[in-house]
């Protein structure tokens, strides 16, 4: 499971910002942008806001550990 900032009502967040995704992966925000651009991570747009689904981060890590 990806560690993310907990909202005030303590429900699990379904999507995170590029910065939060980078923090969770241990990389900079720019690398997350590049992964999305290259199609390795999927992002979701909500109006002007763009978020990375937590499930997508978990899939990304699972794929990388399975191929390691």
C-alpha cells in the first residue's frame, strides 16, 4: 500500500498529486511527470486538476518488482 497524506476524515485517498506520488515512490515530481508522459503511469484529470490513482501506483510497483 502506498503511504499518503490522510484526509481530515481519515478515509483512504483514491488519487494523489504528482508531488505526493513522487514522495510515495521516493522520486522527484519530474520523474512522475515523465512516467505519465511515457505512458508508464496513468493519470486522471478532474477539470484542471490531474491526479495519479493510488491503485495505479501500486500496479506500477508490482510490475517493477515482478520483473526485477
